[in-house]
C-alpha cells in the first residue's frame, strides 16, 4: 500500500469526521433546541416537550416577568390568560411529578437569570410530594444542562437525539411545533374529561387498618419548606408569591378516607398555609373544597388532573383575589374540606 | 471512564497518545510511567476509592512476587551446595499471594452472596453489607494471580540480552527474568485491558512493555512487528499500527453503541415486564437479542481494547474470535473469552490433573473449571447454573466426540486406513452448529436473569405466552431515531407491518454478522485504504459519537 493511498484514506476519514462534527455541532448551537445558549429563533418550529432539559434554558433566555411553577397540575394552563387577566408575561416551567427540590433548582435558575425583575411566582403545591426527602428530585438533572461546565456541553452539541428529534424533525414536519403559550400541555383532548376516562385510570386505594397520626407528615413538610421554598421567598421580598393547592377530584379524598388520612392531609394544608402566610409577599389560594370543581368529573381526565377550563377559572380567581385564603378564614375552609371529605356520598359515584 | 464516552475519545485518548509518543523514544521509562499515570486516571475516574484498592493490590502483589523471586534465588544458591529442587521454592509466598487476591475478590464480590446464602440455608438474619464492587476487580486479581503463578513456575519471560544489559527501568538487578516494578504496574494497569479484560499473561505482555522505545522482534495480532513499530517515530500519518488500531476502535465503538445498545433496549424492556407476562414471540426474540447484545457488546469492547493497545504499539491478546461460528461447545470456549479459558486451563484444570488421571477425573476437573467460571462471572445462583450448564454440555460433547472418534477409529482399522476417514471430526456439522448456538442462547437466559425464577419465566413464556403479540415497548428501541426516519424517507411507515421492519433488519444483520462475517480484527487489517472507505469509517465514527449521549456501560464491567 502506497503512502499516498494511506494518506488519502486518513485524510478522507479525518475530513469526514471534522466536517460531520462541525456541521452537527453548528446545527445544534444555531437552533439550540434546549435554549442552552440563546433565546429561541423566531422562525424555527421548536418542539418544547422536555421539561427537565428545557426548563433551565427557558428560565435563562426567555423574556418574562412572572413564572408558573409546579407539577403536572400546572401544565394545562395557557400563559396568555395571565397576560389577559393580570398583564403578566408568564413563563411556564413545570416539572411533572415535581418535588420541592425541583422547585428550588429552577428558582435558582430563574433568579440567577432575572434577579428581582421577576414580579410574580405562581406556584402549585402538591402536598403529596412536600413531605419527601429534601434532596429528592423527580428526575436526575441532566449534568450538561444544569451545571456550569462548558466542557460537558459536548454531550449536548454532539447528541443524536437532540439533532434528529429537535433540530431535523421539526424542520421536516412542522406540525408538531409547540405553541409557546401552551407548552407541555397534556395530551388529553376535551373529550377525555369525563367520568368514563377517570374510571379508566382509577382503582380505589386499599383500605388500611392503621390510622395515620395527624402530624405524621409535618416534619417532612417543615424540612422541605425550610430548605426548598421559604429561602427564596425571604431572599426576594419584592417578588410576589401566589401559591395554590391543585384541586384533586373527590376521589382523592375517597382514597384518603379509605386510608384514614384525611386528618393528616388537612394538617399538612394547615401547617403549610400558616408557614407561608407568615410572609407579606405570599398569598395562598385554596380550591380544595370548591365543590363545583372537585365533585364534577367532567373537569377531570383522571382522579387528580383537571381540565384547562379549571385552570382558566383558577387564573381568573388569582387575578381577582377570589378563593384566596387568609389566616383568619383558614380554619373555616379546612373544616369545610374535612366535612366534605368525610361525609360525601361516595357510593353515588358510578365506579 | 468508559471507552464509549466523550471524555475518553476527545480528551483522555489524545492526551495519553500524545504524551506517550513524545516520551517513547526519548525516555522509555518515562513513557511507561506516563501510561501508568493515565491508566490510574482512567480507573480513578470511576471512583477514587477503587483506585486505592487497585494500587494497594498492585503493591501487595509485586511484594509477593519479589518474595517468590527471593526465596527461589535463595533456594537455588542452597541447591548448588545440596541436591534440592527450586520448583517448590516460593510456595509459601505464592499461597499468601493467591489467598490475598482471592480474599480481596471474595470480600468485594461475594460477601453479600455468602451472607444471603447463609441466611437462606441456616435461617439466620445476617445483615447484608452492600459493598460496592470495584470495577474490573475480577480481571486484575486473576491477571495478578496468573503472574504470581508464572513467577512461581519460573515461566516469566526473560529480557533480551541487550535489554538485560541496558535495563533502564531502575531495578538495578541483573536477573534477566526479573520484572521491574514499572513494567509490572503497567502490566496490571494498562487501561485498554484494565476494566473488562482480556486477562493478559506475562509471557505475551512483558516483552512488549520492555520493548517500548526499543527494537523488539515479536509479531502480534496486528501483524506488524514490534521492531518496525518501535523504530517508527509515531506520527498521525503513515503509522500503520495507529491506523489499524483506529480502524478497529471505530468498528468496536460502532458495534457497542449502534448495535449492542439497540438490542439492549428491547432486552431490558422484556426483562423489566417479564413478571407481568410476555408473549412467546417476545420471549423468543428476547433470548435471541440478548445473545446478540452480549456478542456485540463484548466483541465491541474487545475490538476497542485491541485497537487502543495497537495505538500504543501493544498487542493485547485476542479474547473474542467469532464464537457463534463455533461448531460445538468445545470450540465455543476456544473463541469466547479466550483469555479466561486459558487462565483457568493453566491455573486450575492442569494443576487439578487435567486429563492425566483418567476420564472421570478429567470430566470432574472440567466441571470444576466451569463452576469456577460461573462463579467468577457473578455472585449468584444464576451464574453458577450458567457455569454448570456449560460444564455439563462441554463434558457431554467431549465424551460423545471421544466415543465417536473411538468407534470411527475401530471402523477404520477394520476396513483399512483411509485418509478421509482419519480426518473424521464429530460434532462439526451444521446440526451441531445450530444446537450449539441454541444451547448458548438458552444458557445466556440464566446469565442475564436477576434470579432463577425470572429465567424460568422467560423460558416458559416461549411456549405459554401465545404468539403474535410484540408490544410497542419491545419495539421502541428499534423504532426510534435515525432508523425510523429512514423508513419515513422511504415512505414505508404506512405499511401494516412497518413497526417490525427495523427489528427484523437488525436481527438479520446481527445474526448474519455473528454467524457469517469475518471478525473486526481481520476487517481492520484487510480493509483497503481507499477514500470511500475512509469516508465510510468517518461517518461510522460520527454516527457512533452522536449516539454516545445515551451512554451505557459494558456488560462485562460487572464481572
């Protein structure tokens, strides 16, 4: 084999590798589908469906003055409603199944990027996850997205999934492009919000003989509020925090009753609300005992996830101060909730 | 650090290669120390605690080795005055060395298994330790045991005369067989073979490490003499050894990343849902796909290791030679994990008496070897069962072959000698090949399963699961990314059977490659150095690199 042939072979291989890697890297950096380096291009049909990888980029580079945080209970909100009702340019940064630590991580990103220009934080709190370990996250944060190490960005810019699914595919098929005001929206359509659909996913929780003590979860809640939520409220007193508890359907309370957990869950709401309302920049909205929402299965696709219409109603409430709970009327609301949860005619539900 | 990671490919390897090339001709000892240093970085990247264990292991074994040498020297001096033999000299340090290595291995790998077994048998409640297994511990302990045994048997390779006179490794001693600490440390820690083998032997490796920076005269897997390679000033252009190594590395990388991991997704899915029931078709395919996943995973790793060794001018022993082409189980074990088989033959089978003590003892010895092989692969009943299955099959095949050969010989004597009849080899036909492949696939079920019950469920599902249903989860690994886009471009996604197309193509390609194609080592050497081939390899490399983001470890890392 002649030297020239070998040289050409090496050259062909080297040039192919160099050009291929440069082209792939340039395409990813230019489009930047996870918004890691810059704000979205105006004309590109982005597919925004990966909360773990996209939220930090959205927090860093989008133009907004308020944010919507929470679990899958917040994905059906349309952020245009916040503009219409309150004049706020709101960025949705939900994490399905979010734990408090997930909120802390994204709050860090938000305040690092925007500082005190954030006027309002809308935070949906799922009591279920707020007594977990304070370091628990729903998903392992992707290292190259969440850290400040430029070197490991190589995993982003030379990434087949990013290149194919988020750069090339949207260009070929624009039909999947996300609407910015409805990112992360659930796949359920209007026809899915009814009892028949709820029934598909629901199995009553097993009845448990042991009664949970009322303060069973308080220590976990305290630790999570102290570690993951309250520090941000204290550090940014000019930012207004609008906190709401997502209204699960009456079946959620049916399970709680079957497991003798009504008192311990209500104790959680009581403790959380009192701790949060210690701050002047916090307001809490309480929809748990809103019978028009939680007793009507046409509002639900499963026993906890409510429809966009309910989200719209809650947005209106938060704009108008309706269903806002204060320290003065908290006991009354909780008593009403307890009465509803304990005395509802569950047999009337056609399961 | 994984071979199939960005940091290895774009940072570690270029740095390691650059430092080695700069130092090799100027100061060979410094080049070796550099290789040891980067190897320790490579290993310590996983966990610094692991690194401390490995370094301690190297120091311990080298001390034992020197003790063996000392005792043997002393014994030889005494023998000049009396009539003893030095063969048994050094037995005590050897036993201490083996016990130390096995103790380390047992503690880290088998403690929980032993405690769990104890709890089951004696109905005790001893708490499990959950000790983190240092990666590659089975490989580097066995490699060091082999080295000590070779030293004890006085089988370590001697330095060439010139090397011996001009040894700059800093030993300051004139024993031509004495291995310097630097050479020993490199022998154990050389990163291409550190984590998942091969279990290299001193005879083939030490002369190469000693030849770094010098002209030597050995020829290895790449067919390039060490003399030629060593005398070259390694440069990116024109060095065939680096080029062959690079080609082999790319082929290995693509086997692992593009093929093994794709099969792996389907296999992981099926094992994940097996408890809730899988169909017969899925069960059959799971068994087949795991056989192919393991094949491409292990052969991909071996190719990369061989290629990397080649880049540094070191011929790492071939560990994998198209094993699914084997015509019987005996041949399979000459092709699969070759160096482990050699190690066990040399250090277990032969010391037990090999085939020198009659048929029954031979078969018992073979069963012991396979039992050890099973236990070596993993701390669990499934691995023991897997080893026993192979042991039994090996013994049955060997007995049958002996019987047939004997009968044939008798027939030949009766009917007169005939050349064609003399070359008669039983268990080498197509049927034998098919039976061997099926047997190996079934045995892998136990190898892969977390427990015996899961293995039985998978096997049972092949007949009770009902045909026809292959779930989307099983197909997802095939029907995603670039392959699905290829179907879309070809407008094949609207066909009723489109969801099966890629899986079927993968199965055909995997089986075809495993059963018929030449191995990657041959391809890397014989591939014509043309521009189209260069472009093709470049594309394969890019494709593999872009696929690295879903990094997965090598299956053999766990052993």
